[in-house]
């Protein structure tokens, strides 16, 4: 399950960026996950929740925005939405296509809040 290592690296990245402070905690981490990234979102959430409990991100909530796949036909240059890799161009039926969006996974932002105690 490669979601475990992805969750691990998300947590490490945010820990490196977040100010190390006793008065502040990370409340949300926002991600963009491409539909064609081969990441299981449920598995990623599950892994994140398990790993975070032992870290300074233990209160962080994961917010995931799914990015729809988008491809360009190399034959007719048409752009079209794509949900799986083996999809032909809807205009000319060519399989000679290039994925332009939807394979990425990135951390968009995170928020911190002040501890009340
Ligand atoms: Zn085409």
C-alpha cells in the first residue's frame, strides 16, 4: 500500500514547513489528488490518520480535492476529460493521447490554529 509512504511524506513535508510552536497546531492539510494518480483516497486518509496520531500533526484534518483527468489528442489536438488511461479521443477515436492533468498529487496548503490551553 504505497499510500502509507505518501501519507508519511505529506506529514514530514508539513512538519518541515509548519512553525514549531507549542501554541500552534496544524488544523488542516489541503491536497489535490489527480484521478489518474493511482492513489486510493480512502487508503490515503486511513494512513494519514494512523500516522498523524504519533506526530505533531495529530489534530490535522485532511482535505482532498480530486482533480479530474484531462488529456490531449496528439492526432487532432483536442483536449478532453479522461477517467482511465485506455480512453480514445472522443473526436477522432485515436488512442495516441497525452495526459495533461490528473496524475499529480500535491500539497496545496495547510492551516494552523492557536492552542487555547
Ligand atoms: Zn483526436
